C-alpha cells in the first residue's frame, strides 16, 4: 500500500484532474487513513471501519477520475460498477455480490502480473531454450549440463552428456535470435487449450455470473487439450514465456495475496447511486425495486462474507466510493441504514470556461497532448495558440449551457469536430505544420455552434 501523505496524494491528483480541491482532499484523507490503520495494533485494527464516501455532482466533472486515479496511486484493486445494473434478489439481473467477485478477479490479475514480472528473467531464459529446441530439434538432448531433461525412454538423465559438435550451431542460433534475425521464421508449437466439458451452461439472462462460475468449476474436472499451431518465432516466444511463467508462480500464493489485498485495500466505485434512491415525492412501483437494491447493498457495504471461486471474501474493510448527479434525488432519499454507511459526502462543482482551458493545457495527459501525438505519427506537427484554446473552452461552456451539461466530456466532441478534416487528410500532409488559431476554431465550429438544433446532435 502506498504511504503517500494527503498533500502528496492531492499533488499527484492535480497532475490529471483540474479543480475539485475539496473532493481530492477528502479521498486523500480516506486513503491515508487506510495506511494509518495498517500501522495500528491488530486487535484495534479490525475495529476501524473505512469511511465510505459519496461524491455528488453533474456528469463530466471528475467523480470517476478522482477514484480511478486514487486507486492507481495506491496500487490497489479497483472496480467501477453502475448501481443501475443491480436488481433486487428474486428479479432477473445482476446481484450486488457480483461486484465483489469482479473486484477479486481484478485483485488476482494484479498479483499474478506482479508475480510474472518477478519471475520474468527466469521465464525468458527457459522460453529461449525451448525456442531453440523447436528451431533445432534434438539439440538439447546432446547439450551438456542440461538438468531435468528426460531421455526417450522416459528416465531422467542424471549424468551430464558430453558436449557435441552441434552445440556451436545452437549458440549461433541463439545469437541470431537475440539479434532479431529469426523473428519471421515459422515454428510449430504445441499449446494448451481448455478442454470443452461437452456440457453447455445455459445461463439465464441476467445470471451470467452463476453460469460462468459453473462453467469454470466443470472445466477443472477435464484435462487441458494439446494442439499444434504454426506461428512466427517472435509470437511463439511470447507464448513460451507465458507457459514458463505459469510454471514458476504459485497460484495458491497468488490467490492468498490477492484475497488479503482486496479485503484490506480494495476500492469499489459505485456510480449512479442516485438512480436507485427512492424519491420521497413519488410512490411508483419502481421505487420498491430501488429500495430492494439498496437493502441488498447494505450488508455488502456494512461488512459481510461473499463466496467467490477464490474463496470467501470479507467486505468489512473495502472502501466504497459512491457517486451520482443527485439532480432529482438527494442522499437523504437513500434508506437511513445505507446513508449511515457513507459518512463522508462532497459535492463537486460544475466546470466553466476557465476550468476547460486548464483541462486543455495543464494535465499530463491533456487532450491537446494526445492529439499532437496522434497526428505526429503521420508526420504532422500540430500547434494550438492560446487564443484557440480559449475559444474552445468558451465554446464548450456555451454549448453545455444551451444543450445538456456533460462537463469536460464536451471537449472530446469539440476536439473531434475541430480536427475531423485534418485527421482525414493527414496521410497526404506528411511533413507539414498546422497551427490551430482562433479563426481556425471558429471556422470549423461555426455551423454547429450557431445552429442550436445541430449542436444537440453533433456537439
């Protein structure tokens, strides 16, 4: 777990997210508290529950990005899910516990990748030797000091075999491979494929999670099939690295580490929570189902044990960050028990032209940086003047006011419309420099900005 201070966390978030200082501070404190909890005596540690958060604000202001970047900083499992996908127990749809299973899958993947990186050097050496076996059939049997090799009779060779003249050939091939001279050569490789258990799992719509778990359980009773495939040497090498890595990592250890990481540092981001809030001024039948989803969420957020294919997962110390626009509902419309499980609340502010300008210029991954890099692949140098960026920011604010306010996402549609013609003609303009100024922006966007009805469909 990261030991960054709250100030350092906010500073890192500032590199990607403009504004929303209060939201950054509140998530930074929540993350630091998780580190603090790990330093406390175990007897008291289990008593300290995470302080779950509700982020409120219109779409496109950075709610999801704040949570996602926070998880990346901490290096912890993170999963985003929409509350509207869940249905009450007894109805067709996803059950709320499926998000814990998904989070566990992500945790296992993270730890497995870390273990693969740890053993990669050893896996690459073994893969290289196996690749040379494919290129020079029989050469490995003649090579000296080759431990763990099985003779054709099935018995393991205990005595070193004297070196043969073709050892030099093997080393020549090794040197050629390392120089990339054999990349395009084809070899035939035996690969494993999961055997078909010949049982079709017909998952009921909305219950795909159960179907996948049954399929996985049945698949374990059937051995993997082997089949031979022809592929290029460079592709075969990657397959062999994967196979050698699988041999070197202990999946039981991976699952144990992943379980601990998910339980102690996992973050679940529940978006559109306001959509399952039952409005007090309405008494429609759909509100019953919404309240049912909230009641199903309650034990998971409160702390329970969820069964996954990797074992039982306790949710007591998973951090839940919920988000929603809360235009037509408010946090107080949630059932009281669920409200109490989200003690921290912060409202994110709508974005204006000043924030849009900063979004276009300040973040490390700003849209202008991305499009410059994309067109640079075609040999085009793209430059934006300050006036052009100011015009784009003002246009984004105007269209958000005139149509629907989709926050910073409006900049994506504006940028695509602005550079559509240039992107199409880019292969024919290699070596040129294009300067985007205020007149260029106005010229490209004039028609859709002036025609409000067209703006609704294009921008």
